[in-house]
C-alpha cells in the first residue's frame, strides 16, 4: 500500500474549509471495464497517481499495464480516484475474488487523518463481499507499526513477512483476515461515518424510516404524490431525510425523501390546502383520517428512488440482523448501534458510492 509523500499542486487553505465548503467539491470516481477499454481521463489520472510511487515500487508501471488494466476489463478489479476541487487526492485498487486483495491505497498527505482510509476500506470491503472468503493486502513494515491500530480495527490483527518484496528498502508484510470478520467491523464503523460521508445522493445519516403501502410509495417516486398524510407524526421531523419502506406484499426499502415542511391542522383545512398534492382521492383521504380531529401534511422534496427496491430479507442478510418492519415510522437517531441505522446505511451503499457531505450547522 503506497503512501507517497509527493505533494499534489494547488491544494490551498484550511482542509476543513476544503472538505466542508457550502458547495462540497469532493467526489469519488469509480473506474471499471469501460474506463479500461476507452482509456478515459479517469484512467489516466489513476495511472499518474500509481506511477508517482515508482521510486519506491519499481514494478508498479508494469503492474498497472499487465494487471490493473486487464483486471478492470475482465471485472476482476475495480479502482477508485478521489478528487477535491478536481485535484486528485487519493486512489485505490481492489482485486475481487474468493481471496480478495486491497492492492493499493494512497491518500495525499494533506488529506490523511480525515477518515478517508476508513471510507475506502469500508467501500472496498462492501465491493468484495459478494465473492470473497477473506481479504488480504501487503504493506511496508513501517506503515504497519505506524497504523497498526487502524488495521486492527478492521480485523487485521497480525502481519507476517510477505512472500514477494514489492518495495525497495523496507520489508514488505502481508495481512489477512476472514471476510466475515472484516465485514462485522465495517458494520460497527458505519454509524461513526454517518455524519461525514454520504453515497452519491443517498444519505447515510437518515433519521427516520417511514412505512407506507407500496402503491402510495410508487406515487411518491413517480412524482405523482408530493405530500404524505399522517394522523400521528411530529413537527420535529421538519427538514429530516427519511427512507421509505413499502409494506407487504412488497416488503422493501424503496428510496429516500426529505420532509421539507410539516403542517398539522384539521382534516378539512389540510385537504383544502394540500389535497391536490396528496396523490389520493378525497374518499381515500377521508377513509384514512376517520374521526381524527387533526392530521399532518408532510411536504416531500429531494425524492431519490433506489435503482430497485431492497427486500427486508436482503438487507437483514447484509447486516447479519433480523430486521422487523417498522410500524408507521421508526426513529433511527436514538441508538447509533440500532440495526436499522446500519440497514439504511447499507441500502445507500447498494446504490452508489461515498461522497463527502456537509456538516449539520
């Protein structure tokens, strides 16, 4: 794992300012088959970042040509490049398979100690999980002792001399851990990453899971329903992000919405102001409200459907927990170790990749 101290040009100012600007400019580019075949700009950036380590790893150019590019073409490998203000600041390469390998991880020296290493380890573990029985990597002996606590936190508890010496001037060590162990550590870390990272438009810091009948959820994600009606709710959820759960017979997480505004009033007043946006007939509304003296109108925005619904059994399997369907809604802020916190985080990762998120002010 190369960690070159070669400085990237044009990185200026306070790092916190850079990462958490009002308009975040941090992004991660995933490289795959198309990049390798089309020789895209992203692939050329990756090549430049790898070759910057050539003084320490003389064979890295050959490895890029003979292993990385063919591996991307065959889907055996996946690579990532992270940018800040279009300046490349990090790169990673994963080899998929039964014995997965973190082949490379390099983070620019100005951006270390900001949990980017944790984010990349989490993302690569997630990517490897479908096929891998174990994960391994090699690294310089000095880096093992410098970052031993970090590696141990992911389940890599020991390092032995590697069978091949990749680096000049320092002993190369090899680390390995069973995939289930690494995955369990990733799940433990997800709640701690919630406030810093979000995967490409899907939030890792959702505060609510809302249950509703699948037909109403479909109307939300098809933009035919812009207001959700609830007999019991709270104004405190105004502005919060929520995951929508479609009840049986679907039984799946369907996507995410922001509760832009919440109004509580009499049923007649609510229907007068919001009925046209509710995606239902007045008869349906009246049947739902019944004799309730008041009703909430939840105005929805930033509607983001998942690529496909994620079954409750699927996400239960991914987080190794038996999830129970939420009744009406479930607050996932109460306990950071709650299984539903990990469930909504994994749901986002299934559909995209990490990006930096703004802090809550």
